[in-house]
C-alpha cells in the first residue's frame, strides 16, 4: 500500500475502501446548482437522482481519506471521466463504494493513473455505477504545452 | 431540436447555446466540492487551485486559471438531459469525456451531441450512441467523448 500521504504516492493495486456512503439531497442539489443542472429530478425531488458525474466525487472522497497531504509536488490534472450507470442512483440510498488503483503508466513523457470505482446499492448488493478516472500526475510539464 | 428523441437519426447534431466560462462559474465548481464534502448545509471554501487562483495557476506554468474539466462534462450531461429527457438516467447508460485542451477565463463554450447510431431494442425504444464534445468560440475542441443511452 502506498496510501497515507500524497495522491502521487498511490501505486497500482492499492485498494480504496470499501466505505459506506449515503449521498444526501443537499449534496445533489449543491453539486447540480454549481454545474447549472437545474432539472427537477435534481433540484425538486425529495429523493433526487444523483447525476452520474457525481461519481467523480467518490474519487475525491478516497483522496481525502487516503492521501490527506494532497496531490504531491505537482498539481494533478483530470484527464478522462468515464462512467457507466446501470439504473438510477438516488439520494438517501445506502451505498458501498470501493476503488482500486488500476494502473500507472507513462504516455508521451507524462505519467497517468487510472482509478476504478464502483458504487453498489448496499441492501441489494446491486451494482449501480462503474467509474474510471484518469489523471495526469506530471501536470507542470503538461501545463507548459498547454500555455 | 424540432424532433422527438425517437426521430433522431445518425448524423443528426444537437448544439447548445454558448455559455461563457466565467471566473464565477469556475469558482462555483471549486467551492461546491468542499461544500458537498462537508454536507452540513453551509458553504465551504476550497484551498487555492488552478481553477480559481491566478497566482497558483501561474505557479503551475499556466497563463491563468483554467476550468475544471468536470464543468464541461456536466454541461454536456445537461444538453443530453435537455435533449433526450432525464429518463435516460433511469436506464443503463454511459458517458465518457476527455479533456483535450484547457479552457481559460471568459471563453465561450458550446456543447454538441452527434448521433452515431440508433439501435432498436426488442423490448421497445432504442439505444442511441453519440459523439459528444465541447468547443470554444473558434470551434476548437476542448472536451471530447462518447455517450450511450436508452430512449423511449
């Protein structure tokens, strides 16, 4: 395990969770408001649908738990968001969320990391969301190219 | 869009109205993250990031702040839901986005869906596969990806 300090310390195979999670209506409304997702299913429903983009926050949850000192010497940059949902995930639903550092690899001189996350309905043990997150860990170099 | 989702055909494109990626929109997202994480009903503020702090962004080699890629992902999702209905979240679906160019302050962003395939399903409805992207005012791609949803 390479957890406990920086995101950039994470290693292939590191397990994240499982953790018990209940996403609240407040969390859904706040996230959707910030992203201008004003659909009634997010803002008005007493048990709103959790937008699939919120799966990204589960990675951040794991970073908070396992990498409390932040990203390391360079800012990381989010490169790919890849989500599949198998049905509606609603606020208030007890969930089990877990993740794994699937791979770290070099591509065109930059280092990338894939983290796979699953979100399951705890009571039915039903898979609701699968998410793969890819970040570039060597952002300073990427930023020079972008500038 | 003047057709129903079931009338969409491969090659059809749906474009959003442009939204300007203002400093406020970037900050709304940045501060939403600790606010959602705290989950106590109050607003919480982020540590400095490349998305809201000019000096921090310059220290990372950027000319200025850039938006978080999840904002354009959410704007693409918004266009998907406005165009095809929120029912697509009740059935299995997928969304993939890649952040291929930085989005700087005050850049106008247009989101686009293009139907690539429409497969009728035995139980009714059809499965749409789409290319999705966000482009700047000059038509340069900043976010690219795919989506797959069931429509009725």
